[in-house]
């Protein structure tokens, strides 16, 4: 089994978008081996998390780009998640002040 240094693993993580398979391919090992090396050091764990966060930011920027381009599906999806307090959402709420009989 090959031993990877922390520096080598950090280099493999850089620009991986937080995808374990990309890291494994760059290291030339299996997915689980790459995961084990990432979990071995605090620095590699942090680098992987930073890559994942960077990818989330990128995805959000694309989401907002689609909204700015008036993509109706994306607008409805966003409002259903982020504007529930304004009446948008996947669930309908019904308030009833009386008694309901079910027969």
C-alpha cells in the first residue's frame, strides 16, 4: 500500500470541488483510501470542507444567475424554500376554529 504525505493529499484536494472520487483519481487510489487520508489530518479535513463550501457558493451563484434570467422553475423552487414566510412553499396551511366531524 502506498503512503501519501499530507502535502500530496492537500494538492489532490485543491480544486476537487469537494468530490472524493476526484481526490482518489489524483492520488491513484480507491475512494475509501482517499477518504481515510483526508480524515487523517485536520488540515486535509479543513481543505476538503473548504472545497465543498466553495462549490456550494458556486452553485448558489448559478442559482441566482438563473433567477436573473427569469427561469420560472428556478424562481418557484427558490421561493418555496426561502419565502415561506410570504406565503410560498410546498405545503398549504389551513386554520379552522370550529369542530371537525369525521364519519
